[in-house]
C-alpha cells in the first residue's frame, strides 16, 4: 500500500470519526433534552397527583358539610312538623272554645227570650 493510499484511508477514517463524534454530540444533546422533558413530565404528574389528592380532600369536606346540612334540614323539618301539629291542636282548642261559647250564647239567648216571654205574658 502506498503512502498516498494510506493517507487517503486515514483521511476517510478521520472524516468518519468526525461524523461519529458529531452524531454522539447530537445524541447526547437529545438525551439531555429527553431527561429534562422526563423530569418536567414527572413534575407535572406529581402536581396532578397532588391536585387530585387535594380535590379528594375538598370533596370529603364538602360531603361532610352536605351531610351536616341534610341533618340540620331534617331536624328543622321535624321541628316545623311539631310546630304545625301544635298550631293545629291550638286551632282545634280555639274552635272548640268558640263552639262552647256559641252554645252558651245560644242558651243565654234562649233564657233571655224565655224570660222576656214570661215577663210579657
């Protein structure tokens, strides 16, 4: 092999080495970019997980508030029913008192009419 051929082969090898080094550099850059992207995605996932946990906590708190509100509504409905019952009972008592007074008044009117008719005869 001649010196010229050896120099040419060496030049070709040097070009190949330079191309491979450039490819390695590109791959290292892409690898670094992918690592950064992976970290960002992991961080986003952690944030979403954290948000999900926070939302679950909030949902639990809202559910507890809802149950307490429903309990209070039930209690108020019970008291309202009781009050209506008492009001209805009072109304019945008043109606009975009015009927009793009406009966007394009718009897008193009859007695007055009877006495008037006895006095007039």
